[in-house]
C-alpha cells in the first residue's frame, strides 16, 4: 500500500464522499426493510469501501464527509447534534480497514465481507451509544434499534461491499497489466 496522501487516495475519498452525500440527498441510500424503522441505510458503505481499498485515513475522510452531510441535512434533533451525526462516522472506514487487514491474509473474500459487517455495526453502535450518552434515546430503545435496524443494515452492507470491492479489485488488477499495443503500463 502506498504511504501518505496520494492523488489516488484524494480522488477516491472525493468520489466516495460524493456518493455518500448523493445517497443521502436523493434518499437512494435508504432501502426498505420489514422492520419498525422501515429502512436500512447504506450511506455508510462508501466509508467502508474507502477504508478497505485505500486505508484508514481515506475511510476516516469519507466518514467525515458522510457525518457532516448527515448533520447538515438533519431533520430531527438527534442528528442535529454533531457528536451524534459526525463523530461516530469517523470510525466506520477505520474499523472496516482494521477488520479487512487482519483477515485478508487468511481469505480475502471473507475479509471484505467482515469489513462490510464491522463498518456497518460500527456506524450503528457508535451512533446509538452517543445518542444514549447525549440523552436522546433510552438504552432499551437503542438495543431494539440495533437489533431490528442495525443487523439488516450490516447484512446489506456485506453484500454491497463484497460486490463493489471485488469488482474494483478485478478492474484494478486489469489496469496494472501492460498494454499489448505499447508494452507500457
């Protein structure tokens, strides 16, 4: 992996951050599920993908973009609080990266799937924990939300993360091959 903040990492963070914003603004980031909440969000998935593909700092930047977007678009007091809307989202891509890195030597597909799950659960648990700490919801309500909404979101996150990262890695490997015409990269 490249060290430092490269052009590729900056572009990846920008593109995936824009996708996170687009998912929220257009409401495409909400998937109907048969739970009390009615929707599972996938707006955290770009931060997971960024963390897996480009490392923890890129995951953190995309999480920051997602959190700020969530804060600015908030319609309920819970997400108008930056400690709830922004701070927990900083850790999505970081924990996804750590999960991926720790397992990729054993099985890369499993590592990508676990990273998707861990990133989603990080989002759910840290947002709910901060909401409880800040007094917006009771602990029992947080547990119910985690089980009924967080688990479906994590499952959806695994599926989307696997599909995108596996495809991206295949394209990336293809881009690193020499051209048959010029013999150059």
